[in-house]
C-alpha cells in the first residue's frame, strides 16, 4: 500500500486506506493488485459492476461527440432517455438532475407546486417516516427528520412531519389542511434496509386518494432493478404521483431524475426549476444504456433468481451464526443483516476477507452486489461471511 500523506480533501467521510485502481465486473483491484469482491457497489450505484463493456463503449462514443451544451437547447440523448423511462414506468414527464438529493429535492418542489398552481398554496406539508433518508440537502434532511444529520446547520426548512411507524392510523392522524403529500422509500436503505411491505404501499395510495394529497416514492436506492423489479413499488402494483431516482440509473455516472404524472409535470413551467448539468449528453447516453440492459425481462429474472439463491444461503449463515446476525432484511439484492456486534466491526471483518459491504441504520449490514452478480460470486461472499463470523467470535472471546 502506498504511504499515506496529508489530504486536502475535506474530512467528511470515515475512509479506509484502501485505494482502488480499476474494476472488473463485481471485483475491485487495488493499486497493489489485491482483489476485493464489491458488495457495496458504490452504495447501490454500480448496478452493472465495474467497466461494463456496454457502458464503457457508450461513454467513449458520446465523449467523442458532445459532452455538454446546457438545457438552453434540445438534447436528443435526454429526450431518448425520458422516452424510455416513461415507457418503463407510470410517468409522463421527467426532469433530469445529477444526484439522489437533487431528485428528492425536485420531488418535494413539484408536490408543493402542484397544489399552488391549483389554488391551494397552503398545502405545503410533506409527511415522511422515521428512519427515512432522502439526501443531504437541507430540505431533504428536514424531510427525513434525522436530528444527527441536521445538527449544526441552523433551523431546518419548515413543512415536514415524520410518522413514527409504518402505520396507517398514526399516519392519517398527521394529515391536516396543510398536507401536500406523503414521501416514502418502498424499501429504506440507510434507515436499516426495512421493507415497508406491499400492503402498506397499497394502503398509502388509498389514503392519498381519500384526502386528495400526493404520493411520492423515493427509489434512489431501491430502484433500477435492485429489488428484482425495475422499480420497487411495482411489487405492490401501486402507481405514485411522483418518484425520485438516481444511483443505479447512471451505472456509476452521476445522474438523477424525478418522474411525474402529466398533472404534476404540467405544474412545472419554464423557470420553476433548473439544473446546469442535469440531463447532459454524457449522463443521459449512459443512462439509456443502463436502462436498456436492466429493463430487459431476462435481466430482472436473473436478479430475482440470484437474490433468491443469496437469501437462502444467508438464512443458513444466520442459523449457524445467530450470535452475530439476528435478522435478514430487505428485498431482492437490497439486503440487510441485523447485527449483534457493531456493524462497523462486521464491515471491517468482511473487508479483512476481501468482501466489501456497507453499514446502515439500526446496526444493520448492507449487501448491495452488482445486479449482474453470479451465483459463484455469491458463494465467495458467503464464505467470507462465515470466515468473518469466526473472527468476530474469536475477538469477542479474547476481549
């Protein structure tokens, strides 16, 4: 490993000393040549792994033509991706941005704007749920209500309320004349890999229709094939009014979007929202290649098959190591393991065995492999989990 030196990068992350030089599919290779199985995928971003030939070819071809022109002009690549997203979803309008936080922020704005242009400007309050994560902008943080993330940044933006549980009775009690809509991740990622359940999502749609408020899904982490459907809410056969996406849609290239029905999209006229980089030719060309691949029925069937295999193996790991892991969570390849040791210790133990993972809330371990991961690679991950459990148990006994 190269010697560390003073970094001028702002110290907002707890980084390890690992430095990766290149990637091949589900694998990352350090500058010293060590190989690590990447079951973090850049926190659910690299849905097709590293250096996927189709994405590399698409990026190279577009880079030789046009990178950026701004949204003052029609961008054919952007139009094509918007068409494809609408063809694959409930949506009729798309706004492109660069990140999940921007997509969530745009979702918040369009939900409020819709009511304003329809003569109800008082309807600004959005209800979210305990454990939610919608990004790091101030409005997105206020929507999630995580006080640890809000501390030190002054008064948070007003107009956000959190429901303490996935409970329709508690939720309905929070609705008043100022309520604009409800925000929810169909599967919470940062909050502990918690699946809200298909029945609850259906009840949400009924509740929103009853009170004439809007339903917004944050699928930044759980969308783009991660659960075995292109979008997680498809398992519930529920149609939202607006949805935020990012992470997987760019396959590693920064890209986000919020998708709306026609009635919401019509509320956003020229000048109401914007992004300098959002939807530029490079990003949307890559996004189209991702969607063309992940959106194929055979690809999604593979995700369902390998996730079923992985979960069966993980259930056995839990049975054999119930002093380390107590619960299997999530949906598809958005996988959570509730830990007894500190999840940071579990992440470190797995890293020692060259398996990369990610922590989450409620002391949960996240496993987020590329969606084209193989059963053979899953077997490697299972072996690393078993070995890490041995190490964690030995460390506990020694202490």
